[in-house]
């Protein structure tokens, strides 16, 4: 249950940010196409996967995942102060994607040893359901928050209120920090 709750919070935080990524990257950072930004994001993330897996073997998956969350939360905080032309994102993608699944695999191993049952499919199905729920809620809530506070995605910063533009920054940068912080507490306990 703890691993599922951690996954729910982390994916909710990611979805909270991802839903408004296009607007943040286009209107705050000034990159006109999301494809170029995500190209660098995924290249950096994929390139870092061996590092996160190595760190997981070196200090343990839970501690490595905690390091991932601290790093992403720090980068999210720095993103709040970015201006046109700045870009900082991508390195932790691999850790966010693979370490929770590796942690759940350890839970499955323990369950199999204790119960002599083979329930790996059930565990991973529940993880998949948890991820989908987090994506749906994170996306819906974040888009509604920035819209209600005055951000106009069709006109960008030019047709949005100052509070709307600030809400975009807060949702994009602060949302993940909040949810990763809650996940970090569960990992730490």
C-alpha cells in the first residue's frame, strides 16, 4: 500500500505539471514547439537511466528514489524563476519511471515468499490503475486551477491575467514539490 501511495503522489505531481507543460514551455520559457523541448527532456532522461539504476543498487532503491524526488523538487523550485530562453529539465525522468516499479517488484518478491502465492499480475495491475487515476486527477485539477485563476491558453501571457500567469508558474513548479514532498515523507518513514 505504501508503494502504491508513493506512486500515486509522484505520478499525480508529474501529471499536475505535465498538463500545463505546453503552456509553461511556450509562454514562459519561449520555446514555440513542445516537441523540441520534450526531445531534450527524453534524451536527458533516457541517458540518465543507467545512473539511477546504479544508484539504486548502490544505496538502495528507496534511498535512490528519495534522491530522485529531492532532485526533481529542487529543479521544480528553480523552474519557478526561469525566464524566456531558459530550460532545465529531464535528468530525473528515468528515476521517476523505473525506481517505483523496481520497489514494487521487491514487494512482490516478499509477498511471494510469505504467502507462497503468485500475485505479481495483481500488484502490477493495481499499480497501473493507480497511475491512471493519478494522471486523470492531476491533469484535470491542474488545468482547471490555471483556467479558473485567469490563464488563457489560446492567447498565452498576453491575454492572461497576472494571477493567471503566476498560477501557471505555481502549478508547474509548486505542484510537483508539494506532492513529491508528501511522497518523500512516506519513503522516509
